[in-house]
């Protein structure tokens, strides 16, 4: 029988249909989940894979979650023979060292999709659970020293067998969590998400036929491969280096800084990223496993080379990665990984920093590039129940070649929402006393860096606080004359007699009493281009909008401002008179 030839229009239709299915799966997961971390903050992702376990479509959610799903389907196929996998089976996993994820709170559930008694693909979703056990509530503090301290480890095992729930597995998981009823609700939501995905993929095959569907998926991968190769060709051949630094690992504070070094070699339509020179894995929980590294790289290169490339495995083969085993970017067991996203964010920054020398119009300045995470836990007397409240906070996006950076956003490999204050105060014994942009936290430049945020939490009942965060010592850098942005910090009881600035962003078991206020202040970002080139009207507007103080504006931009008259001019020793708006 002659092989079908899929035309480009059909490939595009199938690709968009699969992406639509992944997005519907994500919507189902969000709408049916129990925890605020998923139903409000949308800390979850969905994807579709082919029968080989290769990514076909990933919904636009959280890029690092791809790393949590990259390994599970292939691990399933290696662990189970095809004769041991049946329609209605679902597999659950979270272990970073066994194909299940990138840190333990991210639980992945994958389901094979059958058509005419054959596996034609997989649907999968991942959700960040608020707690999966371990020494610290929230299971992702930055100062754990071993994966065994971070929670229950789940290898790829069947949570459903032929459509029937394996209650023994459910009970084992719930027994190891501090908030079992919430966990159960979120697990049910993940199962529902996959069932929607399985149904929709089956309907798609019914419409186009299995042969056309399979060939369409293969051509979709080849399309992405062609696009990435054409994009790489536009980068000048050469070797590009950059090094950036993490603050510390939360344990050995005297062993700072922790370098992440990269050498990028571009040759024709191939690109090699070499992390030789990066520090060895550390005691604290900021180590990264290989799948998380790859997911981070795939995001960064897609963003720079061609954002329109479909998010599938087709472009992975053109990217070669060299990462020394046992380093902080390719950790081996039992390294702790709970706060791995802080390191992933810095990996993106070093990739951008290196490529700025090759394609300066395609990258942004240094970003807040941390996942400043707060974890509160304790007994809520209103419900007489234990709670765990995790939230990651946004910061500044680095200034762009033609535009200011964005203020108060998640960047790079994270993309979750903030928890609305009304939901927070309804769910937990905590009040948000202040929530604002941090004035002067964005680096000066022709284009200003985005601002960090300040979020002050008033504690209403005794709680424990834990965190992982970075860029509290090393500022987000500027590009091409742009100035650095401000670092972040955690302060307890700011401007009071018992004020305390935490020495690291990676802490746990910090007791906060009723009436205490934790001020979480996130990093800003770097500027782009020389500050003296910035348009006067933009400088004046920043001061009027209280994004930049008058003192800093006059100092960094060489201007004189009269706020009462709302006028601004260059200082006479810098430019001729009359340059005023």
C-alpha cells in the first residue's frame, strides 16, 4: 500500500487540533482541582505525546513542566511491555531520578491512548501539589540536603488499571501528605484531565483516520526540525561564552557564589551548549536534573531563535547539550532538587547573556530570574485543620532591545498566576497588608528594566515559613550600557525594633507569630542601552507614576525635573539648552 502524503494544511490543522486538546485538558484540570495552587495560580501543565513518548503538543503553560513529562512516557515503555499496558491504564510518577519529574511536588499522570487495540499516543498532565510530605511543609524548601527529605518518591506505577482506581496507591500517597483531602481532590482532577484528552484524541482519529493521524504527527515533528535549523542558520557561526552566579545553596553560605558557566558553539544548523565550568552539585535544594535542564534549554532557544516553532520534540535533535554529571545542572542522587527552578531561571540568563553577543536584538537583559517562593503552614483555627500555602512571586522582566521590561511578572520557565488577595485571605489565616511594585528596582537604560514587587503578609495565627529564592545577592545585569536592577530580599517586621533580614532566600522552619509581617521583595531586572539615550518623556512618566524616584532619575539619566510643573530637561553640561518636554 502506497504511503499517504500529508499536505501542509492538514499538518497545520492536526497540529492545532492537538494543541487545542492539550489546552482543553489544562482547562479541565484547573476547573476541577481543589488547591489554590492549581485552581487559582494554575501551577500545572498538559501535553500530548506520540506512541514513542515524543512530545507532540504542549499547552502554553509552564515551560519547566516539560522536563517533568519528558521522561515519563519513555520510562513507562521501558518498564512495561506492550502486553502489560491496557486501555484505561494511567501511570503516576514524581521522582526526578526515575523519569517522573523535576522535583517531588510536581506529580505527573500519563495515560496511553489506544485505537483499534494499539497505542497511538499518550496524554499527560502535571500539577504542583501543595505538599507531598518530607521534612518541611510544602516539600520544596531551599535548604533540604537530600531528596529523601523532600517527600514521597513515586516511580512510574499504575494508579488506574483498565480504568479501575488502584486505591492502595492512593492510600499510600495520601498517608505521606499533610493535606490528604486536598491531594485527593487534585489527583481526581488530573485523572479527569487525562480522560478528556483520551476522548478528544480518539475523536480526532475517528475524523481523519489513524494512518493520516500518525503521518501527520510525524510530519509535524519534521516541520519543527526544519524551522529550528533555519533559525540556527541565522545566528552567526562562532563560540559565545557567559557566566552568571547563584547566591548560595541555603546551607554553606560561605561557599558563595555558585557559578553557572556556558559555552555556546554555533555551526551551520547545529548548536552545542556546554556547561563545563559550572559548579558541582550542592547540599541545598537548588540542584537540577537532566530533564529539567533540557526543558529549560528548549524554552530559551525557542524564545531566541523562533518563538513560532511548535512546542514538540521535532526541534530537540538539532540541539546538543554537554553537562558534566554531578554538576548543579545535571545532578545525581540523592541531591535535593526542591528549589530547582531558581537554577533553571539562571540557566536561561546565561544562555541569553551568551547569545546577546551574537543576536543582540533577540535577547533581554538579566531578569529577576528566580522563583521567589513563600511557603506558609500551620493550623487554621477557623477550620481546625492543617494548611499549606505556597506561592511563587513575580519580578522584573529584563529590558528589551526596543522596549522597557515588564513589571511584576513571572519570567522564563515559570508562568503561574499570583494568588488573588481575596482568595488568600479566605483560605488561610494570613492578611496581605501591602502589594505593590518596587520603586527603583528596575535598572536604568535607554529601555528601563522591569520592576520587582513587594508583598507584605500579616500573620494572623502562628505559622512556619519556608522559602526558596535567589538573586538576593547578585543583581540582574544590564546589557549594552544598561544598569543592573535591584536584588530581592525577605524582611520580617520591616522598620520595627525586631526587624530581621533573612541571610538567605533559602530557609525553612522560621516561626512567625500572630502580628508578625513578612515582607517579600522580589528582584527587578536590568536595563538595555545607555541611560543617557532614554527619551525624556519616558523618564518623566516613570517619576510621575512612582516607578522611579526623582533622585535616581536625575542621577542616572542626567536630567533636571520640576514635578510641580511636570517638566524635564537634560542638564546643561550634557546637552544643549532647550531640550525640554
